[in-house]
C-alpha cells in the first residue's frame, strides 16, 4: 500500500513537471492570446495541483513500528520475539498484562532486554483482558503506525475484531496496519479463541475498561472460557 502511494506520488511529480514546463514554454514564446491564455493558465494551475499533491504524498511521515507481546505461552512468544527483533528495528516493544501476576510480564521483559531492546523502548500495559489491551494500545498509537502481534492466529483475529469495534466507537486510531508474527496454534486452549471470536461478533456492548462494564451473558460466558484457558495454561506450566 505504501509502495503504491509512493509510485503514485512520483507519477504526479513527473506529470506536474511536464505540464508546468510545457505551459511556461508556450507563455514565453508569446503564442498565447485571448481565450487561449485562460486555458494555459488553467493548465498551469493543474500542474501546480499535481506538484503540491505529489510533494505531500512523498513527504508523508513514516509511522512507527511496534511489536506487541501478550503474556501467556511465553516460550513460543519469546522465541518469535527474538526472530522479529533480529529482523526489524522496532520503535517500541509492548508487553500486555493479560496473565495474572508480574512473573509472566517479567519473564518477557528480561528476555527482550537480553536481545538488546533498551528499557526506554519497552512499554508494559496493565490491561486485564484483550479488550483493555486494545483500549490502552489505542492511546499509544497514531495513524500510519504498524503493529506486529506476537501470537497465534485465533488470538490475532480476536485483536482485529476488537480493534475494528474500537475504531467504530472512536476509541482506536484509524490507519493502523496490523500484522501477525505467528506462533503455533496446536492446543485446545489456543483454538478455543475461535469460540470467543464468534461470541464477540454477536456482542453489542461498547468496549470499555473492565471496572466500567455492565457485562452481558455473552461476556460472562467469554470470561468463563478465559478462566478455563488460564487455569489450563497454569496447570500446563
């Protein structure tokens, strides 16, 4: 998308130069009189419009790149984070706070610091679930930013679903590019997110922080699934 915009900007710049050089050449030769002069002036204006548009497109500020690492499944997510950090120079690495207690967050924090990410580039969100993560994340981002989610596909779908809803409610900036840094999705707990996504599709409640929510029956059922996921994860680890 950004590459195509750059190509379009270069095309506009090329056309503006041709139009302006041609129109000024006609003007300097004195070949324009009467109504033809008006037509030439309109062509010049079009050339300037193309020139300004191309400069705006080509000088568009590049957004920041973020790596978001949710807690839970730390071994897989830390391994994927290392791979991504070796490939890209992230402006910020964000650790979410879904798993209970600081042990999960600290494990990820110390791992990415070991891989060379300075502490000023690390942000820890204190969201109690993915919904709060999205709301906190929305306060950090600006249009044009790119976000990589270090997670499994069903969880990434859950994030995209919540972000789409947050955008419609003006609680998340538009123009954010979402990418998946994929980890394996093998177990029942990972795949159970598909059910959460289906239930989320039917939820009509606006997104809000947990303390402000008036949860529906669907939300309570989704919370029950999440508790089962957590208990299963803790028992596994």
